[in-house]
C-alpha cells in the first residue's frame, strides 16, 4: 500500500497564546488513527480541556471507538468539554470507521464528489450521545479532511479543489489555515491523502 501523506495545521484565536483545538495522529500495524478536537470556547479553559483529551487519546487509541469516547467523556467531566471527530482507517483494506460528537467537520473528497461524514449532537464531557460508527470505503487517491469550526465549510469550499487534491497535504493545510480560518476562533485542519 502506498504511503499516506498527512498535513495538519492549527493555531489559537488571534490575540491568544493557548490553543483550545487539538489533534492526535497515531499509526500502528496497518491502522491509522486520526482525531481532531475542539475545547469549548477559547483561551486557557478550552486549552485545558483539549490537553486532557489529548492525554486520554494517547492512552486509549487502540480501543474501540465507543470506549474511547466514553473514557474521554469521563476524564473531561470537570472541564468545559470538547467536540471531537475520530477516523480509524484500516490501510490494507482502505476501510474507514468514523465517529464524531459535535461540530467537527469531516469529509472524504474523491475525484468527482465529496461525502460528508456524520457527527452526533453533543459535547464530550458534558452530554455524550450514543456513539454511532459510520463505515466508509475509501479509494486510492481519496482525501480525508477534518477541521474544527474555526474553519467554515463555506470558506473552505472556495479553496481550489484540484489544488487540494494535487498539492502536498501539509502545504494545503498551511494555506487553508492562513487564508480561510476565522480570526475569532481557534482553528485546526487535518488532511490525509490516502
């Protein structure tokens, strides 16, 4: 299987040092784990929730997705909570499992069309819904794009599709963050070129 190319870019709200957004990437055996999460609000309280979420993901990423969300929910109870999307990819079969809570946007961009993956309403650490796992069969050349609400889908749709598909994902992530992120919110984008 060809090597997956990854790009990720994140920054705090303009005028702030601490970032309430976060991400976690881990590869083992033939699995790729990708998560983007956003602590509610911004500044130190959002950053604290994001930090706890990251620490918890590092300990639980090999578990099944409902268990990961449940443990994160427990650990985040004394914080504002986070919204989070998790993609688990079996690279040998290009089989994606996705689960999300809250407004993390996740889509698969194919050669001709894009498919948005569903996140359930809720907040991890406050009101965790029943976790639903959505399977998706990836094809060679697909892009998996995950981003926080610091980058609006409407703004991102203005970024040239062919450039997104054909340029290095890190370059694209940097360009999107610099050109399309909201100034008044933390922002993160993660791109995986399968």
